[in-house]
């Protein structure tokens, strides 16, 4: 790799080709795909009876539509100029895809927590998706236009400042950098009201105590002395409750075979741990907004009896929404694409992360279910708290990008001034307008019956 001065100068020279102010630009091209068609095109491979649930969740607000519309924005971003500097991109870096989780050392960390769309790609795409999500969430919370702009700009400002810091650090120190839950709480204590501080402390305490044992009362019941996953259709559907049309026997056979293949992707030490557990029950579980309808299962295992449960999530990994516009992943299995991307972007990762492929085709990744996990209620944020949270997300995204990309070149392009911050904040406002137009088209399609939406 060339020396630091040359890399920094190369990044700075890119400003002539792609002026930082140009990132403010957004206007829909004449041939822009219909956003409703783009959203519904993802339904072809999904479980048909859950597709209306996905639409209903996206219908709840413009922010919910944005969360489920990563494919819409991917096409829009692909039409914009980029610097050519590549990182491991999240692909869906909106506010609600950050959160707290437990490290293997049982420390509560704050980081990116969704990698379904991850792929090597332009760093700018993640920054723009994050900033636009801030503006859209601010509007949903009824912030004025000035507050939305300041908050989006704060996220980008911290991204730029953090990247400048990472550019001066040893590579290994960047890798070890992390934002803890205590760091996040300190931001809230500094800027929040007493009520907001209490809400944060309660949320972090809940996440700290979350583990498989705590999930037992919510997700299981005892029938004839045996533990089984409770039926909470359509959100949690044990295989025993599924109709024959769905093929529960085939699904269970597939999952058992897939589980065996998953074990091969784990380190020997974790395979030894997994050998102490046996499968007890399976269920389909509806998760998220954009993911609804993909094959997502929860698996209950037991170690030393009913007091030693382990819940794993087996989630279908489909093509990234970025793949149509970027070079393909080096991994043939989309589950491996997700897992390797997560390991590259996160400061620490789940010890149970692995991947597999069903004998019938779909790829999956596997992870610990809700282990010390927590996410923020963005809809409860005041402008000050959202600004603090957006800054935390900006720092976190910069760290993830610095691990996989060249922080020196990116920082050289960004510079020490605020030109890039202002441009992205302006873009965020323009794209929030676009998202509202797309949301209106989507809700109209539901109203006239073109798109089916219902919860049950």
C-alpha cells in the first residue's frame, strides 16, 4: 500500500472529479423505476401468506416504508456519481439498523446490527442512507425542517471527524475501536431530560438481562411435560400448526439437514459447545419490516434440561439489493456473504454466527436470538436525543468503513471543512421528499387494491 501522504492526496484529488458539493444533488430521473413495482418485485420468492403483513408494516408510516424500501434507494444511489473508494457497505444503514448487543465477553456494545444487504460498495451510499433516515425519522417525529437538517448534518459531521481520527490510527487500533452502551448512555445523560435518561437506562438494563432463559416465558409453553414453542400466529408459527399445504414435514427435514451443514461453518470450540444441545422445536417467526416474508425460523434447543435453553434464529439470506449495481460477492452462499460482512463491520460478533444452505435451495445465516440485544425507539426521540443518537450512528458507521476501506483516502476526500456535511444534509432533505412521494404511491396502491396489506 502506498504511503499515507500519497493516499491522502489521492483522496483529496478526487474532489475535482466528484466535488463534495455535488453530493447534495437529487432529482428522480425520467426512467426511474416505479417504487411500488420495485417493492413488490421482492415478493416473488417470499412466503406468500406473509407478503400482506410486510405491506401492512410498510404502510404504517413514511419511515416504515423507508425501512422496507432498501431496494428502491439502491437503484437511486446507483444512478449517482461516487468517488470509487470501496468499503464493506451495510447496504441498509438506517437509524433502526443500529443497536446494542452483547459481545462474547458479555460487554454491551453499540454497533450496526443488520447485514442482510451487505456487500463491498461505495462508502457514500451508506452515509446517504443513514442521513436520509435521520431526516425521515425527524419528520415522522414532527421536528421542524431546521431540526431535521441539523440532525442529519450532525451524523455526517461525526462520520467525517471519526474518519479523520481513524486515518491517523494504526490498523489494529481501528479494528479494536468500539462504542459501548456506557458511551451511548453518556451522550443521553449529557443531552437528555430526566425522563429520557430513565428510558435509556431501562432499555439498556433490559438488553443486558436478555438471554435465552428470559425468552422462555414469552416463547414457550409446557404441554404434557415437554417444552414447545408457543403458537402466536401469524407472528410465531410452530411447525406443528402449519397446514399441509405449507409442507411442515419437508420444512423440518430441510432445517435439520441445514443445521448439520451449519455446524461445519463454526469454529471447533463452538461445535463442542453445540454438541451439548439437542433440537426441541422449530417455528417460523416474522421479523422486521423489509424482511417479512423471507424464511425466518427460530429453533429451540436444550442442554442440561429445560433450565438450559438456547434459542437460535435461522434467517434466509437472499441477494443483496446492491448486487444489481456492483461486482458480485466472492461468496457463493448469501448466508456466508452476510456473516463475513458482519464480522468485517462489527467491533465484535456473535459466537454462533454461521451459514448454511437448504437442500431445496435457499441460503441461510444463523445467529443467537435476542442475546443481550436492544434497539432504540426512534419514534420517542426529541431533537436533542435524536441528534446524539445520530452522532453515535455516524461514528459507528465510520469505524466499520475504516476497517474494510482506506480511511486515509476517504478522509483526504472529506477534508476538515463542512462542505460534505452540508451537501449530504441537503441530499437528505431532498430524498425525504422523494420518500414521501414514494410512500404516497405505495399507500394509494394499497387503497385501490393493487397491493394487498393486512396483519392477519
